[in-house]
C-alpha cells in the first residue's frame, strides 16, 4: 500500500477552532427577530391524572401568546403523568420572565396515583403499574433460538422465535461442566449522561418551511420523525444542527414516542406553526436532569467451565430499567458480553433472557455503550470469580476464551441475517499490552496476601461493542465535490457529537483524492443541503459513513480523471491526482491543472464542479466473506481495560485510581482523536468512585440528585487514564482497515473496578455505586442500613 498522507495523522479538527474560541453556534445561539420564549410546567408527582387545568389567568398576562395543554395540544401533552418532571403545560410569551410569571398562574387539579420508583419493586407482581393495563416487566420482543449450524462456517441457518435467546443445549452444557460459577442480582445504578448542553430547540417558520435549530445525533432521521409527528410533509422541514454540545448517545430525538425525552421539538414546532413566529424552547439544567437517564439493571449470570478453564456454557437473565417509558433497546446489548459475542470462541451452549422494566423514574435514553456496560459488568465480574476458583490468572482466563477473528456473532439483533462472522478481534493483544504496561505478572497478587490499612488492587475486564450493524436501516450517503482550483468539499450529514467524525471523514476524502487535508471543506449543518446520513449510534460512523465517504470520493476522482483523459488524449487508467492537478503515473512531470481538466467556464456554462456520490446500503461488498450474501462480516469495537487503585480500609475511600485502556482499532484514522475516545472510560468512574445514582425520595417521587452538585460527573481531576492504541492486523471490512472507537471505553469500567476492589480487599461488590459505605460494610467495619431512594 502507498504511504498514507492524511489517514493516520493527528490533523487539527475541522471544527476545533470554532469550539475552543466560542465561535461555534449551538441551537441556543440562534437569536431570531421576534423570537418567543417557552417555559414548561412540569408534574410535581410521579404518577397522577390531571382532573382539571385552568389557564385563564396565565393567558391574561400581557405578553403571553399561547398556553399549551393536553386540551388544545394533545400531540404534545397528555392528561396522565408518569414521573416527576413530566409535561403538564407550556407557556409561550414575549420573554422568559413573562413566561415564568404566567406559568405560576396555571391552576391544576391532580389525582395522585400509586407509583413505583425502583427496579426491584417494579419487578414484583403486585407493584403499581406504571402504564395502566401493562405489566411493568416486559420480555424482549425478538428472542430467538439459533440452530442448524453450517459445519464449514459455523454460522446458524435457522432462527426460530422463542422465549429466550439461545443455541446449543444449556442443561446438557451445565451437566458436563466441571466448574459452575453462579452470580445473582448484580445491579448497575440508574445513571445520567454528562452532556454539557441541555436539550432544547428553536423553531422558525418562514412561510413555506419549518426550520428546526437543535442538537442532533442524526438530522435526517429526526427530521422525518418530526414531520410525521406534526402531520406535515418532510419537505416542509429543514433540520439545522451546526454544533452539538456533546451527547454521548443520550440526545437521540424521537418525537413519535412521547415517552422519549424530545418533547421540546413538538412544543416549539406546534407553537411556531400556529403563531407564525420563532419559538425558543430550552431546558434548564434541572429540566435536563429529569430527561434521559441510562443504565439501571439487574442481572443473573451462570457460567460453566472445563477443568482447564475452557468456557462451554453461559446463561444470562437481564432486567433493564426504562423508567417511565423511554428507550427500551439498550437491553439487547447485554448479550454482547456473553457467549453470543465476547466469549463466542468456546461457548457451545447459550441462553439469554432479556427484559425491560418500567418505573415512575425519569424516562430512559441511550448512553455510551448503549446497554453493553450493564451486561459486561455482570459477566466480567463472574469471569473474575471463575479465575480465582479455577486458579487461573484473570488475564489468561480471558485470553483463553475471548472472541477472535472468524468467530460467530449471535447477538440477535432483529435484522435479516441470523448470525455473522466477526471480522477482527485483537482482544488478546490488548490484554497483553495492558498487562505489560502494569507489569501485571510481577505486581498482581492474590487478596489473601494483602495487609495494612492501604491496600493496592488490580482488576481487568474485556469488552465487545457493536460497530455498525449490517442490515435494514443502516445505510448512509455522501457527496464529494471537486472544484477547478484543486479544492474539494465533503457534503455529509453525519453528526459530530464530540467524537471527531467530521474531521475523520474529511481525512478520508483527502487521502482518496491525494489533496492536502486543509483543502477539504465541509458542508454538514442542515438537512436541506446534505444527503441522508445514518444516525450516530452504535459507533457506526467510521464503518457505515466511512464507506459512503470513501466511495463518493472515488466516484468524484474518476470523473475528474475521465475529463483529464479526454483533454490529454490518454487512458484514464494512466492518470492520477495530487494537489497540483492530474498527472501521468509513468511520468509525473507530465500533467495538467484541475482548471485545464475542467475546461472552459463562464456565466453561460461549463463545468464548475464535479460531484461524486455514493449510498452505502450496509453491508458494503467488502463486508461479505468471499462476496457471499449469507456470510456477513460484522466489525466489533473491542479491547481490554485495567484498573489500578488503592483502598483505605479504615475510611472505605478509593484513591490513586488509574485506568489503562487498551483497544484494537485496526487503524487509527486520527490517533489523537482515538486517544481522546479511549479517555471516555472515565464515564464508568462516575459510579465506581463518585457514588452517582438516581436517588428518589420514596415518599413523593422527587429526584434528590437534580443537578451537577448533588450528581457530580467525573472530570480529568478524578481519575488518570492511560490509553493504549493497537493497530493490528487491520479490519478487512473498512477501506483503511479501521474499526470503531467510540462507545467501548465505557463498557468494562465498572467490572474492572469491581475486580480491582476485590483484588485489594477480598470483598466482592456486586451493586453500584461503590461507595465508601459499601466498602466498609463489605469489610465488616460497619453494619448495613436502609437507604431511601
């Protein structure tokens, strides 16, 4: 392969200057003439019906333009409320002070109802139903048994709907196991993503089109949903999202589902369309804190091993909290940690039953890892127990059993393929690299050997995360324009929510065209000027959008070479491009400029730009083994994480925590960005060290952690992260051998912390958060006491 000039370089981010200088415009920065302000009245009760609502006094306040309730705007409001913070009414006024004053004048009569504010209580048969007539605990709708395995590829040919996910014979597997490790009720706290920018939007109707200024993880997808929810043509909506103040997967808007925390879109749009004036609907930090919580799970794990440590059988039952509705799909990703993916190399028998559970807590949303950290926490702590009971080093037990290239992904996504081939792994390389960095072989000790007040611990966990899924709904498009002056532009709607996608996609264009990165422009900020791009989730930007960008650049390049070939009187195959223009590959001194290739231009015609275009209807042909449609490759984000820490056995405090994050990325398209992504492993530290949890007062359902003082997110001051980037052997499903790097860093942290704590003090903590109190209880220094949530 020719030496790369843009790929693999830590170039400056395209939007870096704008972000650090304050020039970047977020949705709240769009101040439009005559813009009205919105304030939302929210429910003080976790479960209630609105008996009556009187808005007369509010409507009479000078400057109030509109008061919205379930009576006049049933698309945005409802008369049954499901959590503290649920929407009751909205006031649209000339300014925020007027709106705030009028909001206080709305008179509401509520009928309070029984409620449930914990996962454990909601799972009980006699608990109050969050949604009347619907059991709080629901089974995953796409459970299936896989069978009829191809003897050559190992892929399953048959998928049969069932009560659980499975393959092999689970009962026989445990009968034949020499060792069985069984853990029950491993609990991951309900958490809040640390997005700096609260949710919100500004809607502006110009007489023909509704312009929606907001943050976004997928502008085109959200635009279509909004238009459908409003009952207007999608051609009447232009979604504008120039910058997003971080998201971490939690700001995916879905206006069609009123249980998803994207109500601001409907409130602002409906008011704007009726009033014919711009409407601003921002959330305060406190409002953001009642929108979109994540994690929250309980898991049972049972694993069978042979005497030599070979894992043969795994059983997992997983309950995922969705709060009062919200996103129920993260639950499926618990399976990524099981014998269906992460430990698929040796596992011959698998059963996994998934549930999602409604409570009267704040509605759920995605967050980095999208359900995988919860399953990883349960499985990787169980694997750690196995390493001690089997007498095998924790690193070696994982190396023996973890997935490898060519193993089978049986993750049960509700897509057309039944199982897929894992295109690359490298987990064992990550384990070796992390162990070497910590001098694991010489410094790791059994907890029985630890003495003294301050005890050092080391823990490890591995992970596998989705990296874009082949199948329906995972397509993406791109356009690449080349201009006569030798510059180019990527026209692409892929969202950059802090992960550097805009920069990396421009690097791909620069590499294909042979142009300097600085000559690649970017058009990305609205749906009217860009083609469809996939939703930024599941770490799919590098893989799904990457192919669209690559092929669009190839298409544009071929068009330029064809023009130049006509001018020069040679074959297109004899030519190539660099920043000076088009040149002969066998004699680089011969060539023409881009302007000469484009030919005559003027006011009345000529070629002023070349546009390349491509739709990546995943899987790309490179995502098929030997081109066979029934042998789909699926890339994985994968790696290993090590935790080193000290514990004060008198105070229960965790000190000197250090995360060593090793990840195989195939090819680091931008090494500096990749290192930054690995540093997001701090997100798991929120629960491991800071004790964060969705604490609810059981008497009234009020959120007791409603801000960033009572619920403090991890910063660079709380934990050191040492990133280790591994780039071998490269992934065959990507044009430059890259795999994803975005969500995985958060997946193993809780498990690695739990394992390090056990290694330090010999106490296994199976419920987060890991507070000093829980450590001291485990050590027998204090007695457990009831805790109100």
